[in-house]
């Protein structure tokens, strides 16, 4: 006689920062939570590995005592520098941000999920969802039943790619990243812009490798401009000179295409978090922060439904409102900044950047409003 399929309060699909944040938050609120991950840990991801100060409290709570060393060992980033068109703009980050490798962060969040009571399963690829609450989550020979679902599976899983296929991305954008060694580390996040892309550089610690002078180099570039990091380095004279003194520590990893669209936090009664909901311009440096916050928001919105105090539809709409109120402004500001660096004619861009250089308060304003 077959055992009955257990009913979960919540199934979370994808265990990056958004999914792990959702699963931990839900489980600690008493929800019976299943977290499904198609890969396995530890793993490397294309990411700037920057966590803004506004989310460090949430991250500390998620990691709990088991992961506190990860934050204690992380580089603190008190300064932002922008290199574009021969100009250098500087802004203080107060309080400082942190730099945490995704190799360490994702694994630590996965462990925290298990310790928080989440049933966490690796190497499970979700292929389809059916129902509108409860749901059937189909993954190969496995089928899971759940009262609610959070999709945090990223941009290009089978569950979210359909919404992007019909998008018109125009020029194709590529994300590429590697770690390098640099003799003299700068305790800043440095953004190097050029026509058709940008490259971010900051110090980072990989716990398994000790305290070597490691930097994370992560670029977003149009594929007609460059398809490798060496090609990216050639696009900005400041970056080209600096990179001559680097030694490569890891093989590059890449992701493509990068497509920007309006945030979509819901798909029916399924809550979307992290990149599944929207992909923020990487140069604003808040991808991890937005993922953590969106996952926690989604789980908190579902708690009244899990405890039978509201309907799933009402919980879903509560999440949509919270997402648009708390995270929507970041996407709106980043969409306004993108044309400055990627669409304006050079003469206008230089004039604007020169004006910003004379107005540090305005630079700080833009930094604060992408958080």
C-alpha cells in the first residue's frame, strides 16, 4: 500500500538567496516547508557578491548563530567609485556594505534552512505546477502537494522562462564573473562603465582559501562588444591598466541573456521572488539584497494563509502590494539610471557625470535610492 503524499504548507522552488530566505522565514513561523534545489552545494554563481548594509540585519537573522562567522569574516565596503569617460566619481557607503562570495553564502543559507526545520532536497528539478492552491509540484518521478508555492527558481527555469521568451531584448547582454588576486586591495566597490557594458570590482573572501588578496570581477556586457573578461577589460582605460596586475584565481562563469522587464511578483496565486520576479540592473549592486528581502516578504505574506486567517488570493495580493511598495522604487530608479550610462550620447553623458562629480550629495542620493 502506497504511503499518502504529505501536504506541505509551502513549497519553495530554488534555493538561492531568495528561496532560502523564504523557506527559513516560513519554517521559523511554524509552516511545514519544503525547499527544492535543482543543483547542489557549494556552487559558483555569476554575481557581484555585494550585500548592501540595509540587508545585513536580515541576512544575520537568516544565518543565525551557525553562519555568523561568514559575516564576521566578510570584507566591509565603505566606499563606491565610478569610472566612466575619463572621470572618477566617489561616494561613501555609510553604513558600509559587505562582500560575501556566493560560493559561501548560498551554502550557509542552505545549512541554515535545514537547521530551521526546512525539509531541503538537492538535485530536484521542478518541471511543472498544477492547481491554484493547493498545488501539485511535479519533479520527474516526484510529486509534492502544497497549500502554497513560492517560485524563486531564477530567470530561466522552466517555470519562469515562458514570460521572457516573448520579450524583445534587442541587443544581447551577457553576465560573466571570475575571481582574481590583486596585490593592493582597495576597500571599495569600483564600477567601470563603457559603451555597451560595465564591470564591477571589489575585494571578497573565499573561506576555504584563507585571506589571500582576492577580488571579485563581474561584468555585464553586450555580446557585440565583448564576450570574455579580457575583452571587457579593454573597454575602459582605468580597468585595462588595473587588470594588468591581476592573477586569475578561478575559471570564468557566465550567464546569458540578461533581460530587463517590469517586476512581476505574482503568477496567479504563485508568489515569485528574486530573479523570478524581476532582474535588477546589476550596477546598482543590490541583487542579493533584493533577493533576500523579496523571499522574506513572500513568506511573511503567506503566514496568515498558512495559519488559516486569510485566503491564498488575499495573501498573494498582500505580497504584491508589499513588493511594489518596498522593492518597486529600486527598479524604478535603476531603470532611470540605465540610460545615463548606456544610451546617452557621450558628450551629454560626460557633461552629466561632470556635474555629478561637483555634487557629491546628488551621487549619495542615487546610491541611497537604489537600496
